[in-house]
């Protein structure tokens, strides 16, 4: 059994990438799937959101070779999150240095996929990458590693531009870099159906991306409270609309994998 690899990415900041990565990862784990969440953002927020400490796990994943002793070393950084079936390779500031190393050594697009191959022979069902709001180096390689990509995008501003840049990147990777994955969907976040601008942003997204636009996640104060309490939405308020909306995303992923 090979795990499905999902990358959450958008070069725009603060659009709900980490919230989506953590919620999806925990949602799948609650369905009994074995999930490894990997934080490729130097901010290290996957760790803090789950109540763990940021550390250089991602740095080692990105820079170490695949010799047995290197794998043994790296496996020490696969942390038990204290939640059944959910594991984490955390990141911290050193992830930035890893990006410099990758770029200066001119590592191929396939480098992250090759590095995680050592984890794909076990009993994992899903590997989920959270990424930083930036372009270059790690982002493209994390997308290249994925079978499926999810692009969260805020409906608080006209979001089509950054989504279009992302989809252009996906097409470039498919057409000229031999990437075999695909876009699972664009996930509208921070949505308020009462606001005309938000409805306009949704309409704009639907015109551009058709049925690739997933059911939106509404703006919900409870989601903003989760990181500070080191809880996922399924722990903080499993009955909330936000939990239900992320549950729908979990179902969508299960259906497509
Ligand atoms: N639907 C939502 N409603 C309200 N608050 C949200 C929602 N989604 C995320 N948040 C909050 O908004 C902030 C930004 O979200 P998040 O960290 O997930 O975005 P991000 O895209 O990962 O940001 P960055 O680009 O900095 O990595 C966080 O404090 C998060 O708790
Ligand atoms: Mg983030």
C-alpha cells in the first residue's frame, strides 16, 4: 500500500494553509487512517498548533541522503502528536537554510518525493505537506512530490490572481517537469455569504476554475482560537460548522484517493 501524498499550497500568506493541513490530517486520522503531516514552513506552526515544539525535522528531511543511517536518524524526528494515527515531522527556522541548500545544489524537482520514499513503504495512508507562503525551491518540489494539491484561498480579497499563478505552476510542472499529480481543488476560506465582495470572489473563482472549486470554509472565530489552544477543530468544537466543513473536505479526499 502506497500513501497518498497531498500538498497544501498557495504563495499568498494567511489564507488558511496550515489550518487546512492540520484539520485535514487530523480528520483523516480520526477516520482511522495513518497520517504523517510534514511542515515545510519555517514558521513551524504545525507543531505549535498541535501542541509540539518546532524543530529541524523538515531540515533533515530536505537535506539528508537516503542511506540507512540517515533514515534512522530522520525517523527520530517523526513525532507522536498524542493523537491516534497522527504523526508529525515539524519544521522551524532551519527550513529556510534547507531551501538555500536545495537551490545552491540545484536539486531536481523530484528531491522531496525521493526523500519521503523511505516513509512510503510502511503502513502510512496519507502524507500531507503544509508549505510556506512563498515561491521557489521548496514549494515547487513539494507540489512535485504530491499526488493531489489543494490550494486554499481567502475570499476576503480578489483571490483569482494567486490561484491562477498556482495553477500555472501546476501546468508547468505537469507539462515540462514530468509531474504526475493533479489539483484536487481550490478551497475558498474565510468565506462570509452575507458579504457581496465574498460572493463576487466565489463567482470569480467558479468562472476561472469551475468544478475545481471546493465547498467553502466559512470565516469562524473558533478556527482562529484553535492554534492558541493547541487544538484541532475536531478537538475544540467537533459540532461546529467549521468542523463539519473540514469534515466535508476529509470525505472529498477519501473519495479521490
Ligand atoms: N476560516 C477561518 N476563519 C477564521 N479564522 C481562520 C480561518 N482559517 C484560518 N483562520 C485563522 O487565520 C490565521 C491564518 O490561518 P493559517 O495560519 O491557517 O493561514 P496560512 O495560509 O497557513 O498562513 P501563512 O501563510 O502565514 O502560513 C490563523 O490564526 C488561523 O487560526
Ligand atoms: Mg501556514
